[in-house]
C-alpha cells in the first residue's frame, strides 16, 4: 500500500470515527422514544449489541431492527429495507441504520424482533441466538468474526436454539442450507478446525 493510499484510508476513518457505547445507546434511546410514540417496535442489533454481549469491537453507527420506519428525515434508504437517519447526541452526529427488511430475510428479522429481550430501562436487545443468525446471513468477514465471538462466550449462545429458530421461521430445508456454515463457525469457536490461519498461507 502506498503512502497516499494509507493517508486516504486513515482520512476516511477520521471522517467517520467510531462512537462510544454511551453515545450509541443515547442515540438508540432518542430514536427509540420516537418509535414508541409512533407504535413502532424496535431492538438494538449490530455492533452496539455485540459490545453489550462483551465484544471489544468498535462501531461507527447504530443498527436497530424495527417493525416500520419513523417520522425522521431520512438521509438515505437502505437497499434491503429501512432508512438511514442521523441522530444528534450532544456534539456528536450518530448514523442510525433503522432496518425494516423487505426481502427474503424479512421473516427472520420479524421473529428476532418479536423475541428481543426487554430491559427495565426500556431498551430492547436482540437475543444472542438471533444476533448470531443475522450475522451468518449478512455473510461479511466481520460478521463471521462476530459470530465466532458469540459462540466462544461460555453459556451465551444456546446452540440447539439456533437450529430451532431457523426451522421455526423457514423449515428444515432452511436449516439444511445453513447447517454447514453454522458447524464451521462452531468449529472455529471451539478450536476444532483444519483451516489455515487468517493471516498466512501454509506451504
């Protein structure tokens, strides 16, 4: 990577910095309050949910799954359903991906929302099993890394429930299509894999 490419990469990160968990939760609370007045169900997902379950991974935005949009000015529509909003928290402008899936995964998101964990302070948080499932469907490397983290956390993910959730939404065929990937992630989490390391190629 050239010096100019390094400068451009770093500048992109400076222009789009990570947010603290407090700031992210404040943004979620603010938009969540609006959602509740408009009878829209919502639950925290994404990087903030990962942090709340113990992950050290930083995030630049707030991901929330919801039953419908809210009456904020939309910055941009999300290609898979929902809207991107900006919420001001003190001196910070926080990007919120308000996810209302309208594609083939919509049923999974609706069920994940229905089974979110409610906290006394009014927050709703996607369960670890559903967070794992949605991470598997997202399919990016960082999502797989997050899935492995969740599976490594002792007692956090009820592994049989992952299967039950998928079967409950879309039947045995959906589980069969997902099973190999899920087993691979479990093996990675448990240290039972012959895959080469991420950062080198074996001779």
